[in-house]
C-alpha cells in the first residue's frame, strides 16, 4: 500500500550528493573559464557601452529627431510618428529620459544579437528536419523556463553587470526569432522554388533572392516578438546590474514606492508601444509589397 500512497523517489542522500557534484563542477568550470568567456563578450560590451553613451550624451532633440526619422522610415505613417514624439516628450518631461535611453540601448543590442544569431539558426532548421527535431526541445525549454533561472548560471559565470544581464535578455528573447524564421522559410511557395530550380539557381541564390525575401513578413513578426520579450526582461535583468527603467521599478517594489514604479512602468510600456507600432507597420508594408508582387 505504501507504494500507492508514496511516490517512489531517489534516496535523499544520493540526491544531495548528486546536486553537490553538479554544483561543484559548475563552480570549477566558472573559476577556470569564466575570465575567458567574459573576454569573448568584450566586443558586445563595447557595442553596448558605446550605444548607451551615444544615446545619453547626444542632445535630446537630435535623438528624438533620429527616432522620429526611423519611425517614419519604418511605418510611413504620420500618426505613428506623432505618437512616438508625444511618448518621448512625456518620458523626458517626467525625468526618465536617461534611464529610457539606457533601456533602448540594451534592447537594441539584445535584439541585434538575437537577429544575428536567430536568423541563421532558423535557416538551418528550415533546411534540416533533423536539426529542427534537435532544436525544438531546446527552444521549448528556453520559452518555458522561468526567466529568473536564466540569471543563475550567467551570474555564476560572469558575475553581476551589463553583459550577464544582456546574455540573459538574449536567451529569453531569441526563441521567437528562430521559430518564425524557420516557419517563414518553410512556408515559401514550393512552385517558386521549383521555378528557380528550372533556371539553375543554386541553393545559396534561392535562399538569398527568393526564400528570405518572401519570408520577410514572418521574420519581421519574429523581430517584433523578440523586441517585446527583451523589454519584458528589463525589470528582471535589473536584479543583476542592468541599468535603465528596470532599476527604479525594482527599487519601487523593494521599498513600496507606488508612483516611482508606476511612472517607470508606463515608460517601459511607452517604449514597447513605439517599437511594436513601428515594427508592425514595417512588417505590414513588406507583406503588402510581396502581395502586390505575387498578384503581378
């Protein structure tokens, strides 16, 4: 009867010994290779620091004008551009400009890394069913693992600072980029691929000139989701030294400062709206242009 009432489990001492062995192994690995791993990310640190300094030290009217130009280039919608300017003016008026620039900087670098790493992995998944079967469980774990768990190995390896936080943000936000790149390429009309084959196009030519352009609307949806997830990770990443809007929110939670948390929370929402509207509008324009080409 005890078998039915008590679930069979590993011996407590054996489990404790297993955990100690794994922890000791990871600590030894971090001691021996932590510095080498940290130096590997030095170019990323340079990019993050330079982008942050540029956004903070450049006069705010110039930054606002640049963001407005980017919003117009992406959306071609004057209403979206006006909304972006109003949101940025409100953020600056309520003294959150510097923290917002820091948040935009880490979001930009994290999204850039996710795109640079995610698109090639997504292409490989689309080209190989075996690789897709291997990657799907990995992506499932990455998407379902609580975000706090990402911080543990990263902090043990690299300590507290910008780079560990950036790595955690990238890990958390990259799965949609990979999945939607894979999906977009797999959804390309096979008739178009067969037509390219009949003209003697190589695999590289088909990928660059046919598959990626036709998959761009889906890839843009992946970029949009990646940016949203990166922003949602800002508050959690502030626990390990990532500066920006997340730190005041964390301070507000710890000290029960209602208005501090609400104001900075709304600033994060405002930045999310800016990124979301511009990227969605750009993706919609790409989709419409491809629809026009297909009709022709």
